[in-house]
């Protein structure tokens, strides 16, 4: 997902809500958007979700997107189960798969007993769970969450945390706004602040701007997946091992994806290099006699 020089205003003489916004969200990214009320966060997320078009600039978006709006319209002619089934069919699932996924998410959010209740008769909290469930039905390449946690009970908030982190770990992109500053803390790969229509970075994820080198072996059948968080550069090593080179902001998501897979991945080493080499790629820090010990991040015992 890439926004380039994006601006948005309503009407030819209306004030600019956004101006000159540039944002790239790569595979495996979990990106937070902050800013005061009225700063344009929801407008930015609607453009990212493809719900609105920018007044100026360009928006390159993945074909498969899912979106939880700030306000979900409950006055729709469906019950909860029927709405999820309908959205599943719209997203290309056959009837059986749409049914299966609808039942899964109704159960995951603890609302299976209200599956037959018309949306207009559901409580605000239950309606919000349906809104979140419809976005999680399919494995979208881009998941856009506009204060999706608001109105959810603690168990449902934790379930959404887990789903968002899992989507990024499996190579998707997640863009979110939430009023809780601790939301997904430690997992967010980048954060930005909107102020007076302009977007500026306010921090980076784990390992900052470093490049991380991960050497892995696969014990299970087949090679590593082609799609991995951060789109790492791959180098074959003697004995069938592979070195993955990824931006530090994506290193945690990459490790989660590797260790959660079904191929028996063994992480041989993990090295963080503070800054790229002159050719734009990291050098092998382990060959430098003067490499500081703090540049080497130990792999936890449970990961080995």
C-alpha cells in the first residue's frame, strides 16, 4: 500500500483535511496512526481502505482490503449471521466457506447465540463485534481498523489484538487508529502522527532503523514461504540454510511467521546491524572483529 502526495478536501473551496501525505505500508507491517480529534485520521483510513478517493495525489492499494469503520451502520436488512455470510460471498467465497467462516467468527467473539438477531436490534457492543468479524472473514492483504476496539469487552479486544498481530505476522498489512496508546505496544512496526493535515513519523518498531540478519534452516518439507513479513532479501548458504535480510522494524513479525509455521524452522542466528552498508544492503557483522556485543541479539531458548 502506498500513498504519494495525497490530499483530501470536501468541495472545491473546502479546507484541506489532508495535504501532501506520503505513506508506504509494506508486507508484515503493523502501523499506527495517531493525532488529535479532527486531524484527519478517519479520512486517511477511508482513503487507505478505498472507500474514498484522494482529491490530489495517488493511492496504490492492494486488491484485497478489509475495513472496520469508526461508525458501523446497524440499520441493514440482515441478521448477524446473514450479514457475515453475505460479506463472505461478496469476497468470493462459496456458500459453504462463507457459512463456515461466519460461524467461526461469531463463536470467536462470543455472539453465536445472537447470530439470528437483526443488526438493528443488537446492542452497540455486539454490533461492533459483527463489524470486526466482517473484516476478519477473509485474509485481506490490507486490514484497516478505525478505532475498531471501541465498545468491545476485554475478551473481544484481546481477540482483535491477536487477529491483527497474526495478520501482520502472516505477511498482511495492518493500519490502525486507537485511542489507547498501549494498543499493540511492542508489535507496532511504525507509528505516525497527523497534525494540521500533514503526516509525520513519530517512532519505529523493534531494532529501529537497523538491518537484521536471520539465518534459518527448515526441517519440514518444502522451502520457506515466498511471502514473508518485510519481504526479506534471501541468500542461500552451505548446507541448505538461508540468510534472510530484513529491516529491523519487521524483524519481530518475521520471526513470529517463521516460528509459527509448519515447516520446522530452526533459527541458527540473529544479528542486528545498526545501519545499512554503502551498497544499500547489510554487511555480515559476524565477520567484523570489532562488532560490539550489544549488536548481537540473542535468540530466546524457546525459539531454538
